[in-house]
C-alpha cells in the first residue's frame, strides 16, 4: 500500500493515482452493471454507487502519484439478501477470511474497478532519470469485505489486475493532456511492463472512542492498522483519525484508491432526512517492504527506484450527506520517499455516492 502520502480519510489509509476524464464513463457504466449482483433482496435494501477521483491537480502539482479513478458498488447488509442472490454467493467465497461472516449482521461487500497512473517529476523528458518515479499504469478489480461490531470495524481487500501498457494509461494521459493543453508526457515508452497483480489487505479500526449527542454534534477518534501482502504492495501501517459532525456514519472506508477500500462515503451508510456534515483529520505512516509503482514488477525486469521504506502522511477533508446523495472532498500530504527530491507528495480526492 504505500507510496507517498497515500492514505486518506476517516478510518483508514491509502495510496495514489492519475486521472483520465475519458475513462469515467466506462467506469460508471461498469459500476452500474454491478448493481445486478444484489438482486433477490428486501424491498427497502439500500445499495450505493460511488465514483472517486484522485488527482494532484487539486494541489497544483503534477508528478509521481498523479491520478486515480474508481467506480464502486457497495451492498447493504448481506443478511438482507436472499441466499440465492449473486452477492451472497460471491461473499461466501471469502468466508474463510478471519473475522468475516457473510451470514452475520453488519457484514457488507463492495466491488470496485480502479485505474491509476504514476509519473516521474518531469514528464517532458523522454528518458526520465533512473532515480525518479517510473511511469506506470495499473488496472485493478477489487473485492472488499466489511464487518463491524460495537467496538471494531474491519475490512479485507482482495485485488487482482495488471500493470503495464495493457492498462492504456499512456494513451489516456496523453489524450487528457491534449484536451486540457498540458505538457505532453514523453516517457511512457519507459513504463513498467505488463504483469499480473494479486494483493490482499486487512484494515481494522477501533470505533468505540466517540462522544456527543446523535441529534447534535458528535466526535470520535479512530486508531487504524493496515497490512498489505502481494505483488502490488507489501507493508504494515497505522494511523489516528479524528472526525466530528452531526450524524456521524459508522463506516469503514477510505477515499484513497490504492487502499482498495472504495470510499468512506458509502459502505454501510443510509440515506438521511436532512443535511449531515462532518470533517476529519488524521496522521499515520507505513513501513514498506514492496510497492510496485516504486519497486517495479516482481517477475519481470523493469525500472525501479530506491525509496525511503518509512512513509508519513497527513490528511483532512469534509463530507456532506443529504437524502440519497453523499459527497466527500479531502487532501492528503506526505513526505517524498525520494532522498534527492524536495517536492512532497500531495493530492486531492473527490467521492460522490448515490444510495438507491
């Protein structure tokens, strides 16, 4: 998980990516198609579609983790679906995971399609320095499995996908930069090669440190731990997040796509009768054994760069909910993992969800 300040939002941590305006309709269409997995359920079941965009344009930079886009479908409580529903059958595949029981209350599933881009500091150089961030495009399908009780929220994330030219990141970024009149990225011929990605992650957050009146202002503090293992990321990290607002949702999620947990705006939340607002801030860090966008591919020769294995980050943002709509905006800042580089890693994220 891990790269530069890559973590984000209320009860979790995260990672980075780059954007592609032309990819959004595709992701939305695929996400909408996922809705059919929740058939055979109660009439009042609430599911959620979420679109998340991360980009360093929000912070005025254009380097390293530059853009990420995801489309996510999240379920209601799994016990509200008929046992013959595709979402229940899919969840049963992962019931061997510790702490996850698809037949227990407060268990959920989300499915996401994620696309991310990483570029070096200067995209106008056709052959970037070997000590800078390599070009890479990543395409992932993520299944996240959530459960919670009065004191703990937890999530398992299982990601499969690919890195390399097969992701079409080079064409997407070039076309987008032509559209907005930005510098042409010249070094995509040096990007990481095609290789499959398999990764599993676990995140747990303590959810019992809270105070306030549910009808008024509330606040909570959430310690979080995260472990990742696989060809995309191998790392262990943690953080401490503070959130305050009226009508806080008891959710576990992150707006950072690299974490693979979809978005805090949707998992386990419900429509509201009135406006609900909240704000959050957090700090954390990672000890990194392997992170593909920096360390390169595992089974094929590729570019790589020496980076600091210990990464620190800070993030802050706001969330608004009204009836079926929920939206979140946040910023993440972190020290660069490169010893010879002055610019820190920072980016912003927007998530928009719709309950249906």
